[in-house]
C-alpha cells in the first residue's frame, strides 16, 4: 500500500488523576483568543461558545492547576504570566510530538527487506 498522499494527526491533552481535562487544544484556543481579544465575551463569540461555557472551562482548568490563567483588567481580561507560560509550553510540547509523529510516520509505508508478501 502506498501512503504518499496520507498525513498523520494526533491530539494531546493533559488530564488529572481522575481523568478530568486540565488543558488541551480547546483550552489553548480559548487562551489564545482571550490573549488576542482581551475579552472573555469576544473570545466566546469568536469560538462560537457561550460565555458561561468558556468561563467554565477556564475556571475548571484554574481549579485543577491551582493557578489563575486569566485575570480581569479594567473592563477586559488578560492572561496571567502562568497562563501565558502554560500556553507556550503546551504549544512547544505539541510541536515536539508532531515532529516525532512525522518522523515515525515517514517509515510507516515502507517495509523492511523480506517482510513484504510476494506473489507465487
């Protein structure tokens, strides 16, 4: 089989010991939107989420981490230094995993000598 036009994808997220999500792709998109827009409401609109759902995910992560990710700033919001660092470290981890997956996948469609079936 030739997989020349195939790509590999993977998703990673961080869970606590009870299996509850602490951080992953969805929460990273939330923090990126809050950082860019400086508003929870604007971030919720952009992400097509209710304000309550967006805030609930942020609050759940903050409680599980024991650290604030977002802080009020005037009439808006901003990432805390911890929130910004978590987002940066998550993106770096994602990139490393993507590179490892790409490297592993590069040899996926090739077989070692003698392991291919031959017609009789």
